[in-house]
């Protein structure tokens, strides 16, 4: 959430930053109007309360019963007006909070300007794209022929965009998750196993509500929401807490299944297991001091890259432009791996510095060691990596002419020594 003081004191700066994000309806003027109304109402309430307090003291000293009753009756009217204004303050407060909470983070000045994802900047390529002396198959053909992906029974169980991983396919998915968690542990991230359902407040704190309400799965009776990413519970762990400076940075990793209402259209982009309403992901998350968050962002990017390198996957790094930034982010790098069968780059991680945007929503601060007022932390997040796209790349890049798949060496201990899926 943006600082209301920033919007109040620098409205034109905020408007420009939101226009750079390609927002057509910039609600800055609405925020200023609601903020002015709220302050005016509060001023009226304070004056009436001061009047009531002063008259109450007078009443206690009055001897004449008629005059005393007259002032008591007058203060009842004032009390009713105070109650009416208090109700109005709450209404305006809620609307102001909703509008401000719907405004995305401002791009960092270093974020390149661009209208959409076509203007993202490719910074570099790493690794060699594999070349085959046969036509490589996409994973939906490979998986079906090897009987490690069952699309028909996934649809039978739930519907389109669901599937079953069989045998070594399921084991390969589990191996990827286990290996990535172990790798991030070595990189300095402490593992957390978090709930897969959270409360509304937790989603609000992480920036998912109210913006993405239509993309989330919700149990209305219990008010439980299925997590769209482990970023949500990892943000919520320290909601409304004040941390000690010496504990920072705090780095965490967690695995969760993720649940999202994907808005998908027919066509090549949605074949196979590339996009679905349920998928697995290993997350990296960091709480940092503001002056250290840029350094932590570079670390997180390097840790995501190390995951790709360990699996032997060729990848490229993109810097997202202003028009393609996620809602919470001010700086984002995308990590995309090559998938030979689909002949395309697949995004497996977005590594972002969120600044104090989530911390302000979640009220997460730290106490400076030298004393003084608590400060908001900075938060960072990134996939390390996201499945099933990583699984797709492993399958398609390691396929052999006979349709078998060579298991990456780092995964073999997690696969019980299996070297080839055939």
C-alpha cells in the first residue's frame, strides 16, 4: 500500500508513475477528495466534542433546573450529530482505505518504461539451447507416451486444466521440490511449512485483496482462502509485529500448492500442463532493511539462477518494464527457461523487490538498534522455481530419440537413483 502522505504531498508524481504503469483510470484525485472529506469530518467531530465537554462542565455548576435541562437537551442533539458524523467518518475511512489499497506499487526509477510485455528488456542469456538430430516432442506427447502424465483422468476427476502425474512423473515433481528446498536451505533460506488456506487479512496484507478477488478460491462459510502463492503466508507470518534490527535480513523458503482462477483462452498457449488452476511452487522470501533490499534482490536473483544452472536448463533474464510490473512490485526480474519441445521460453520465476508496499499493508516494522521510531521493513519475493514449467523444461530438454528422458544428475538421489525415465 502506498503512503497516504506521499499521495497527498506529491500527487503529480504518483499520477505519472501510475500512467507509466499504463493505468487509464488513475484514482489519485479520488483519494485526495476522500482524504479531504475525512479530515473535514474529523475536524467537525473534534469541535463538537470540545463543545460538549465544555458545556458538560457548565452543567455540573448550574443551580437553575430549567437552564440545566435546556443545556442537557441541547447536548443530546450535539451527541446525535457526533454519532452521525462518526458513522460518516467510518464510511469515508473504509472507502479511502479500499481505493488506496487498489493502487499498485510505484515503479522504481530504475525500472525501464514500456507499454506491455513486448517492451521488457532481455538482459542476458545463460547456457546452451539444446539441439537434437530428431524433432523434439512437447511434454504433452512425451508424458502421454511414457504414461507419466494422465490428462484424461485429471479431467475426469475435476475438469479441464487438471491432470494426474503417474509413477516416475509424480516422483520427478517431488524430487524437484525436495531438491529446490534443500538448495535454498544451503543458500541461507530457512524452510517454513505454512497453511495452504489463510484468512482475508492475510491476503490483504500481501496485496492480493481487494485487487485479485476474482482470481482466488474462497470458502465463504469459514472465510478461508486457498493460497495463490507461498508469498501470502510468508508475508502474513509477521503481520502487526515489530522485529529487532539484528534479526534482519530474514530469508525463508516454502513449498505450497498454489490455487488460481486462470483466465485462459483456447490455443497453443494452454496445451499440456503449462497453465492450470492448481500448481506447485517453491518460494523464496526476504525481510530486509530498506538500505539492504537492493543487495538482497541481487542475491535472490542469483539464487534463482543457481537453480536453473543446477538443473542444466538454459535460461534468460528479463527486466520487466513499467507496463508489465506485478501489482506489488517496484523492480522485477523474470527468469525464463528454454523448453525444446514447445520451442519457447517459459517464465519460471519473477524475482521482485516490493519495497515497503506490503509491510505498510501488513504493519511489519523493525526497531532500529540505535533507537528511534520503528521503521517499515522491505520485502522481496521470487519463485525458486515454479512448477510445472520447470518440470516441462526438464522433460523436453532431456528427451532422447527413443522417447526416454534423462534425469538431471542433481535429482537422481531424490529419485532413488533413477537415471532415465523410459
